[in-house]
C-alpha cells in the first residue's frame, strides 16, 4: 500500500510540459528531483513534425508556390495539381527527416554546453538534468511555431517565414538585420528568461552565470543565422 502511494506521489511530482507554461519554477523544482526526458522528447518531436508538415503544406500551396516558382524560373509557370502534390510530398518527407534528426540533436547539444559550463562552475547537476531542461524549455519555441503558423495561414498574403511577434514585424528591415530582428520575438525572449531561471534551479548555476550563459548562446545563435543568410545570398549571387 505504501509503495503504491509512493509511486502515485512520484508520478504527480514529475515535471510535465503544460506546467512548463503555467508554473515553470514549480516544474523546475520537480525536474531537479526527477529529470525525466523520454516522453516529453517524443511528444515535442511529434508536435514538431506536425507543425513542419503543415508549414510545408502552406508553403507549397497556391500563391506561395506560384511566387516561389516564379522567382526561380523568372516567369509564371503553369503549376498542375499533380506537380504541386509531388513538390509537397518531397518537401514534407525532407522536413520530417530533418525534424527527427534536428530536434533531439539541438537539445542534446544545448544540454552538453550547459553540462560543460556546469562542470567548470563545479555544480552538482548531471547531464540528464540539463538534457531534461533543454527539452522542457523547448516547448515555448514549439508553441511559438504553432501560433505563427496559425497566423500565417489565416492572414492572406503573409510570407510563410513571417513572425508577427518579432521585431521584424514592426521594423520591416532587409538583409542580415532581418535575421536578427526575426530572432528577437516574444517567444524567444520568453524562452531565454525561462532557461536562465531553469539553469539556476535545475543546473544549480549562480544567477550571474545563468544569465551570461543564455545571453551568449542567444547571440551566437543569431550570428549563426546571419552567417547562414550571408552564405545563401553569396550562393544566389553566383548563380
């Protein structure tokens, strides 16, 4: 009887994805005691795949496909339903494979960085704590992706990559700064703040170390985006 009660108590005290959005501090305290990861990771992968496929459907439909192919072929190609379906399935398969690989990989890389910094700081958190933290805070980014997808699907003539909660929506800049302003959104700042709090509770970082870590990683992610944009522009100019 006591064992059953302990099992029920442990189940109730485990962190969960919804609590991450409503009571993150409580969730982090649970995570410190029970850093589970498998089920939330699978849930986020499935949701990310669904979002990716729906985004592909949006991009390969109607006006968006016409515009993209018009730019590629410098004209107004006739797009048959069969051609559109083939483009959709090909792109969707690539998106699913990319999501299956990138989601756990990015979370593992983040966790490894947090773990390495934790070792330097001589904290007593294990890799599994940081991996669990990386998974749970990612639900904020996934939520942002869902909301942006819904907005872009409902608002006519909205570019598929438009983030209405970002600085880019207000300032409408072009070039590398577009990447910077798109990266700074309500959801990215929210996730940054929550991650800093999580590093203090789950990773046992000091407040200063937690904030320095997340800000530096955020800046590096933006610089990587700018670099990718520059490479893409350079490649396009060569063709």
